[in-house]
C-alpha cells in the first residue's frame, strides 16, 4: 500500500472514508470549494432562522441545547444563538474524561459571559473504565467521551423537553469523510460515522441511544449546515465575547493552540490516529489552514515534517495512573494499533514511531507545493 496525498491540501489516502477525484483532490477540498462558490449561505441562514422561529419559546424557557465544553465552537454557537437569533440556549457539558485546568477555566468563563449551563458528571470511575475499554479494544481512548456527548445529550433533551439541539461542525463533510449527511442528525449517521461503527451502549447508562420514537421528537443538527465553518474565527470570537483562554504555543503534535483544550485523553486519541493511519493532528490542522488560504502547501509540509506524529510524552505518567497500567502494558496496547506496513519503531520516546521513507512520498508534497 502506498500513501498518496491530496494535490491541494495534505490529506492522505489513509484517512477513513476519504475520496479523491480524478485530479487527485480530496473530498474535503471539494467540499470547501462548494462552500466558497456554490453554497447559498443567505438561504441557509434563513433556514436556520426558520428553525429557530419554530422552536423559540415565548416565555423565555430554554428552547435549544448547545453542547459546550467552554471551548471556541460551543461558545461561538451559544453566543450566536442567543444574540443573533434570539434563542434561549442551555449550554450542556458532558464531563471530560481527564479534565484540564484550562478547560475548567474556559468553562467557567463561558458561564460568566451570560449563559445558563448544565453539567453532566457521571461516576468518574464509569468514565474511566469506559475510556480504558475503548483504548484497549479499539485503540480509541476518547471514544467514550466522543459518543456520550450525543447519547447523553439526547437523554437530557428528552427529559427536559427541549427538542432543538445545535452541535458544531458536521465533521465528515468538513474534514474528508462521507458526504451524505442530512440536515437533521439521524441514527444511521451516528452509528456508521460518528461512532465509527461501534455501538457505545455497552459503556453504560449514559451511552444508551434513545428509541427511534424518542429520537423522532428531537431535531439535532450542526451549525456548519447553516454557516461556513471556520474554527479560527470561532476562537477569536470566543476570546472576545466569552473569555476563552488559549495555550501559549501549540497543542501537542500541532501548531494550533485553541482546540480540544479540555481533555488530556484527546492527545492520546489523536496520537493513535497517527499510528493507525500515518497522519496526526498537525496534518489535519494544516490541511484546514491550506484550504483557507492562511498557509501555503509548502509551509504545511514543513511544519508537518517537524511535529506531526509527536507523542504526548509529558502526559505519559498521567495516562499510566488513569488507566492503572504499567508502562509495558501501555505500550503493548499502543503497539497493537501500529500499522507496521507504514511505520517503524524508532526507540525515541518523543516520536516512538515514524513513517517509513517509502511511505512519506515527499516528492508529491514538493511537486504540488
């Protein structure tokens, strides 16, 4: 198997569900072109106003749930729903697996910026065991969190009678996956794409999917269906209006400093993305910036060569403690999810695995830069 890369961004052919046209351009870039040239955002915004008018309460009670960790996207969506659409949002946070100081501070700043808020805090041991199960059985330590932000939120929406739910981006279309997602999130989308084909219900109560009858009462959707999705704009907006604090320097394995700040398991999750598919968080972030015109392809190649695939070595003691594992047990699990067709073991704890030279295909990078 040879890895090849999109001729416009750095998207590799190993990404699950990615597609390329005859010119070698990935579907994430093609989606971006449609957004810029073929999408009538005025009509999409009118559609969002229509939905808001349908669900808006007349007495000031909550009329939309915005899943929000206090980060850039949930803060942005909450603010726009409240101030631009006249809605009465209830921010809902599902407790992170391994919370961070900056995440907790950003959540507090979000609340203090003028939002009602509900925090779901399941038994931490249940969360820990669910994350450990995902790590061991799927190589997905963040799967437990990534799934219960839908199943638990649906349960909360049903319990409080708030049918309208506004998530952030529809990631399949935005980042190069399947492109058949409907405006309203349905069960098939969740199970086949968002849950990566794994039914999360065996993690516990909060991961139980509501019945189809109850799901039919809800209208969950994505903000990116109604407005061009740009995380950098959201970060600036959230900093100005909701007190978002960003990192000094980039996150581990990338150059951006404003995304996924609330959960330490996210860094391990994206590292396992690198061991499975040969690309990490930096390639994904650089591809977004290249599509936006804020980075050239040559600049993206350079930064990805330097930092993509870096292991969060400073977090290793915390992971060993959280999963109650020895270092040997931990690396045995990591090793199980390494594609040795593409990667080789380096012996360097900061970059334990690297792409083999024949899979780097840097000539494609250079010729298209």
